[in-house]
């Protein structure tokens, strides 16, 4: 058990992200992830001293974490340099899964729609389009691709993406 009275004596009422990180004995990456998802904080969007966390919120998180740590688990490989390696997925099953999942999606897709379907950033999607990894056509409204081309990409070159998004991993797990 943690001595919360000692923590209250040693730390100020509002702590920084670095102090929270040291208090929880975690990496900077995991600290940012916890702040984004679980711990209430104020973000000033600066480069230094970015996060301000109330000490009571941090203590509340610590007590909740001690009671149910499984609630705060991250995916394998999320905070290490070694990525989570998925078991081999049969491209035929993946194609069928993607066709079922994206049945009601329009046939022509812009980058914004691709981002929402796949969980990748618009920067990554535009990179695929510009390098020709994902087939596309140039229109007055910008680059578009078809749903069939996106499925072809995910059943081919998209299988080799090292850092897969959560949505991509979920789709691959459904195809197993």
C-alpha cells in the first residue's frame, strides 16, 4: 500500500507531468497516455511544463489503480520498442472481414474517411497515396481512392505496416 499522507506532505497541491511520472514510476510515454485517457489534468500545449495535475486527482488514480490494475492495461508493445507481433492472417479471410466491416461505407473514399476507417493519421494516409502504395485518383476535390483499392492495400502492402493502429489490429484479430 502507498502512504498517501507522505505524498501529500512531499508534493505541492498541483504537480507537473514529470512529478507524476516519478510518483508512479512509469515512462514518459506511458504518463502521457494515462493523462490522455484516465487522469484529469490541465494541458497548456507548451513544450515544457505542459501538464498540471491536481495532487488529489493523482492520488485518486493511484488508489483506483491499486484496486483494479487490469483496467489500465495498454496493448502489448505500446510502450516498448518491440511491436506486438500479430499471428499470420490469411489475406482471403482478411478481405472477407474488411468487406463485411465496410459494407455500408461509400465506394469512393477521401483521406478523412480512410483515417476514420483505419485509425491512421492523415499524414500516414497521404504518404501512402503520394508514394503509390495505395492506389488513388486525383480529382478536383483532392485525392480519392476506392474501397476495393483500400481493401487490396490492407490485404497486401498494408500487412507489412510495423506500427499498426488499434483499429487495424482489431480488424486483423476479427479475421483470425
